[in-house]
C-alpha cells in the first residue's frame, strides 16, 4: 500500500503520522496557538523531528457548530503558511485540509502534496475533477451535512453499512475520474455522536473492505474527553490509548496533535506485532 507524494513513494504498510497544524482562531483544541511565523515554524519543526511524515494544514475550523469561513479568508490564511513552511522546510509533505477546489488547486500550485477533504467532494462538485487533474493523493472523509449542522444528522440504521455504501460510491466516482491514490477517513466526530464513535472504532477493521489506506483522526476529540469527563487539554492519555486500538483495527495514518506520543504508540504496536 503506497501513495505518490510529489514523486516520493510513501509506503503505508508501516503506520504513518500526520501532524495537525490549525491556523484558525477557533479550532476546538489548538485554535489561536499558531498565528505568527515563529510559533508556526517551531511547531512544524517539532512535529517533523518527532516523527510526522505529513503536516496537515487547515484554515477552516470544522469543529461542530464552527462559524463558516468564506473562501477569500481561507485563502488568505492558508497560502502564506504553505509558502512559509516550504521556504524553511522544503521537503515537507503538506496535506491541505479543505473542501474547496480553488483552495486545493492554489495550495498544490504553491507546493502542497495532497488534499484532505472532510466532504469527500460533496461540498464542491469540482473537487474530485481538480484532484484528478492535479494527480495528487486525496483523503476523503465520511460526513453528513456540514460542520454547522452535522450533529443533527446522526440518525443511522446501520452506521458501518451506510459508511461502506458511501465510500463505495465516492471511490467509484474518484476511480472514474482517474484518481489513483485515495485514503479514506471514517470521520470520528463528524455527524456521529459519542456512542456511535465508539461503535465505529469497535468495527473499524470492516473499512479494510474498501482496499484503501485508512486515516484515523481521534486526537483529543470529544469521544475521549467527554467519556473521561475532562477537557481537550487533558485528553492526551486517552488519545494514546485509543490510537493503539486504531492501529489494531487497521489504521495506516494517525492524524494527531501530539506527534511524539503517537510515534511511541506506533513503535510499541510494531514491536507487539514483530
């Protein structure tokens, strides 16, 4: 299982880490932390040193109920960050967290390596066509609705079955357009309540039926901190515990805030399965 990022063939047989860099003022955990060049570059350097293969940059908060951000604002936030990172760390494989095709194309033109789309192309009809033309890896996530209303759309009869149908349809469209490298993300916390998130994790190995790499994004999310009756700042231990479960259930990429701890989790998982 490999993907081609800017000519680099990345094997996903060994679990990889995607470090999160939110340049938004209102993300649920790190909103507002990385707003100046010094803090951004320090965080990117730390994540790369600690073991991140990818850096996922987002300029549109997708936490439940987050305010909508217009396209101009998203563009103004994210493009200078792409330029800044690649000027300092030119070999960085940047993933761009966006559902807008114009943002995707501009960021790839500025040197980003892949697109991470929470809507699997459902929010922008041009996204999959754009990804196909750019010939880049694409992460498609399962979600219903939008970040503004998704938590009112959790009425599933059979969550995993409906997710598999969803991915089958979206993967079919991607294949028809010639997109080669697709990663699926089950979308923990997106149009799923706390108990549904745990049911999803219990059965996540079923997503291997898609024959695609799986990205798991559970870092410091409410399924963890609400279960532990705490806050995101205190959810690292719980995150690490569930990261091990994600790996055991077939995750190929962990999308995380805390890279070093995820790297240690992967090393222990690999030793356990040596």
